[in-house]
C-alpha cells in the first residue's frame, strides 16, 4: 500500500489515517521499523515530535480544530493493533458526532475500523 507523506524528515514521516477518528487525523511514524515507542532512539523520538508540531501547524491552518488528542498505544493490552510504532495526532471539534467526542481517560476508535489479529 502506498501513501503520500504530508511531512517527513530523515527519520520519520506522516500521513492521514485510513480510519480517521476525525477530519485531519494524522499518523506520525518512524521510518525504521520499530514495534513500540520504548525502542525508538532519542533522535527518532525528536524527529517524530518535530513532525507532530509541523502537522499541528498544517492542521490548524487547514481545519481550525478546537483541540487535539495525541495518542500512542504501546502493546496489545494498551490497544495497539498495528505493530509499527506510531503517534496519532487527532484534531478535535466541538461539533463532532456524539459517538466520536472525546471521553476523559478513553481513546475512541471508529467502529468501522478492522481489527488486526495475530500481528503481535
């Protein structure tokens, strides 16, 4: 599957989520295959969060969200279903559909998203 990058640097890249929670939902990933955030180098962590900031600026200009969720699920027990480290940058809007509004302490996944089995 090919995808167009929104932003990239030498160690990381970003693209739109195929199953977005909201308009502009973006994923930021390391270019090196790493299963969990704990295995990233310091340079990779810096590169990823540099792109989080760049993408936020792009999303602010394009969609004018009211807030953001930044999420990292690390391990199957934490809800990780794709075992390549990734950061979700999710714009949030006051006028979102009720089923997709943020709930304190809970990360919502769209119900239509497929579940990935046996990838851990």
